C-alpha cells in the first residue's frame, strides 16, 4: 500500500477516535503526503509541495471542492496558509503545517498543549521564529532560502529587494502569472498525487 500504509485507518472527527490518535493522524498525514510530493516532484519548491499537501487534505476532507481550489479566493487561502511552513527547514515543514491544522480544532489544540508538550514546544518555537522574521522584515530572506522561484517571491513579497537582472527576467512573465496563481500551476500535480493515492488505496483519515 505504499508509504501511507501506517496512517491510522478509519479516523475522523466523528468516528469516536481519541484526540491523541487524531493528532497523530494529522502529523502522519502531512509528513507522508509531503514526502510523497517531494519524491514525485523533487525539482519543485517546498512551498509548492506544501500547497499540494494542503490542497489534497482539504479536498479529501471536504473543505474545498476539487474543482474550486484554483479559483482566486480558495487559491489565495491555500497559498497563505502554507506560506509560513515554507519558510522552515525540511524537518519542520510538514509537522508545523499539521500543528497549524490541529490548533484550529478546539479539542485538539487543548489536548496538544497538555498531552504532547514536545509537539507544542516545536510548534511554538517555529511560530515564534516566523513571526519574529515577519516583524523584522526578514521573512522574504527565510522564504527565498528554501524557495527559489523568483516569480513566486515577487508575487508573495512585492516589495522585496531583488536585483535589476532578476526583476527584468520575471517582469515579462508577471502579467501572465498575475492572471493565475501558484495553485493553478501545480493543479496537475495535485491531481497526480490524488491518483497515486487512489491507485495505492490510500485514505487520509484525520
């Protein structure tokens, strides 16, 4: 069944499973999906991998319909939601995305702070580093350290300092890009990941 074989089966918010298993399920889902994306698309930036992960989770769980995720409003939300995780080193990205999803659930957020102190500390430390970078204006530096797509950097950080040669390189493409978004760029990959899950009989149960 592939790398998803260890994901806890049959788990959902209403399935009666414990909060602890749901927390572990979120973390396993994000980590395994992220690793799958990296293995399938090694040349893509971490932010693109995370966008595929979140799009897959949200469409599979019914947050968004698959046909709607590249519409402007939904796409902006997906891109923004994954931005901070994309500014973290490889070992933290998927886990921090999972923690962010967990923290939006009242039951799970209360449980992770008391029952999983190491997880909560990891999330708090990562969050503080990102917010500190945002406040002091260095978030673009963190983002560009791991994400090399100049067009995405300009779109996400329009006031960023890039040299004239780089700006000229991307300027000719910017107008065309502004009509779309990062989600629409990877929509085929989202579909391919979903197909792989179906072929391997993988179920995201979170």
